[in-house]
C-alpha cells in the first residue's frame, strides 16, 4: 500500500525555497505527497514536479474551492467565474504531473445559506463538475469530490450523498476522496460506508479524530483497514494534518492549536502507524 502525506503537515505553501520538504518526506519513507494547487503558479508547479520526479515521489493535487468562488450562485456570471477558476487549478495539476485533483470542489468551502442543499444548487454543482471533468479528462486527470463534515459545508457531508451526486455528474473520471476525520463525524460505520463506495474511491485522507497524528486518537482504524482490504483499494493513503499551516487554513477549518509536537514527529509517527496497519491487513 502506498502511503502519502499532505503538504499542509509541513507548510501552508510549497515554493522554490522550501522544496527540501519533499526530500524530508521521501526520507521518512512516503511514496506520495498531496499538494494544494491554490496559490500555486504553474512555473513553481513545474519546479516541484522536477524535484518530485527526481525523488520518485508521486503527486496528488488538492485544493478546495474558496469562499468567494460562488459555484452554486444563481448568478450565471459567478458560476462561470468559479468554473474558470477550477480549470486554472486543473492546469496547475497538469504542470505537477499529477493524475488527480480532489477536495471540496463541488461548492465553496465554508459558505453556508442556513439551509440544506437545494435541487438547483446540486444541479449547478453537477453541471460544473461535468465541465471540469471533461476538461481534466483530456490530460488523464481524475477528480475526487470530498464529503466533509457539516461545519465545513452543507452540500455533501456523507459518502452516500456523494455517491448520489456522482450519478448526477455521470462522468467516469469523477469519484470520491474520502477522509476519516469527516467520516468519524458523519458516517455511522467506517466499514460499511467504505464498502458502499468501492471502486468509486479515488483517494483517501487518513486523518485522526482530532486531525493530529494517525493512531493517537479514536478513529476505528481496524474497520478502516479491513474495508480498504476488502474493496481492494489500490490508491494512496495520504496522511492529512495541518501542523505547519497557519492563518489561511485555520480561518476555515478552525484549527487553533498545535496538533503534534512538530510536523516531523507527526509525519514519522503517522507513517509508522499507517505502515503497521497496512502490513497487518493488506500486505
Ligand atoms: Mn481531507
């Protein structure tokens, strides 16, 4: 099983000055890195790709829609603007040489109306995803919609609702990015919910109940790994946490404290734990 880690464990933004994080990650043993493509220009993306290639490190693109990209607005111009923005992010994913782009890409993260999703909003979301998926497909890129907990979005909170949305989108290269932190809040059972999604799962964020070090909280990892084994998941298990990220992320997902001693400690301890669990269940 390939184990990855999110850049946000180390830093809010990757740039030409901190590329050594890639070496640190590789040295620990990780096979893959999740990179946030928001605020990443294509020139920097190219440089990151070169370093990752040298290290034989896989890249998975990520990045949720910001608050001001009103993909679900009744105003058509705003929707067009949001779709154009998403295509720009996909262009950065192309430069990174990644085959994947996922996150809260079905509506703006952290934006609420006080109601659940309307049929019209879901239709706008599906329409936009269809358009971006067709664009991404030309470059061999798959999209992953990530259901997140109710405090971060009202559009898709569960795997079940997301599978329903996938049917509406109806594009083969759109699937799920599932995340154990969100699942711990919204799903009834880790095993059953992973099983129902099966081969629609394109990417997985292994994320502890407190968003700290995997293995130190109360996620039912035995159920998670049993399910991953039973669906014969072949993708990456990427540790996601936010030790190295500050203001920009905190304002949306409300992380106000240090989740581990250091990014390095979280990465090492998390890697050991995920490796141990996958050896127990999969290898
Ligand atoms: Mn996640």
